[in-house]
C-alpha cells in the first residue's frame, strides 16, 4: 500500500540549507508513483522547493481568513497560486504558541478545501490527558469540532495526523500496538459519524533507528516527521526504507 511521508521542517533552514537539501535528496532512489513524499518548509522556500525538487511541497499552516487586512498572514488562495496542494494544520506547536483552537483550525480547513489544498490535520492528547485515560475523548472532541460543516467528499480529502503532544520532539513514542489502536479508533469514528474513509498518519519522534517499529502498522497510512526530516541523510534513508 502506498504511504504518505510528510517532512515538517518547522522554522529551520535558510535558503542555502534548502538548496543543499534539494541537491542531496534529488539523487536518492525514489519512485514517485509509489509513495507520496510531501516536504513542508517555511513559506518563503515553497516556490524554490516546488521548482527544484521531485517531491511534493506543502505548507506548515494557512490563514483562517480568505484575504484582506491580516498583516503577516498567508492565504490558501495564495498557496494555491504557488501550486501548493497540501498544508499541515493545527500542529500542537501552533495550538500551544499561537492559541489555535478547534474553531480556528476548522476555518483553516475550510480555506484549504475551498482552494483544493489537502489539509493534514494534527490531533493528539497531552501527557496529562493520557494519564487520565482521556485520549479517545480528546480525539473524538477534536474530530467532531474540526470536521464540522463539510461534505462527505470534502472530508475524504482530509488527512489526519495523530501526534500525541508528549511524543513530539521528546524521543518517546507510543508502542506500535497503541498507535494501531488509536489510528483504528480515529478511522472508525469518522466512518461511523460521517460514512467516510480517511487516511491517518502517525507523527512524534519518528527517526531512522526506530523506523522498523512504524513500518507495516495496521491502519497507518504514513508518517509526519519533524526533527528527522531536517537531516537530509536521515530523511533520505527513511524515504528509501519505505519505498
Ligand atoms: P518530531 O516532530 O518528529 O520532531 O517529533 C513531529 C512534528 O512536530 O510534526
């Protein structure tokens, strides 16, 4: 089954770094018809990557608004005009540092859907919520709030990234069985609530040395990779391993 691999560069790399990255990764063994590799750099490097790399390019965020007086924001329509087909939305770093709520993220999904950009929507529980056995409750609440107001067809384009907040950048991950069960929970919930099949990715402290744990998991359609995607050699090996 084909997999989706999303590299989230976060606020890292300069233009020179991105150029070196491209030079390296363009030489690896990769069949573009087999898996979808989507690299998400800072906005300003999207045109450069789109023009130079053989992978797909996505954004890390988008404005909740259509256009107008929103200094510093980038709209979905602008991303579309740069041929962007994917955007990460609702990453926990945005929820924490920029107070994004489900309501705001729902509006961002709307902007993406209206501009033919596939949303990669992040959801996940905090450590405290997990300890209180609230993971499913949190994921359920998120999905019902985020998926509000879309047609079945639009919902089927949403990719959900299950990213436990405590696993991001921490080196600690859920067990493969926990990931499979949670992904099943998400898919089953969406299937019963909306009669739609969606794709679910896992993200949080994925790296090359642990990759064997994540390959071949039931109900997992791919991976969202932060730190390890910034290291071009490591990320290239991950891509080759999956291919
Ligand atoms: P990480 O980040 O792979 O560095 O844990 C994942 C993410 O933030 O999407």
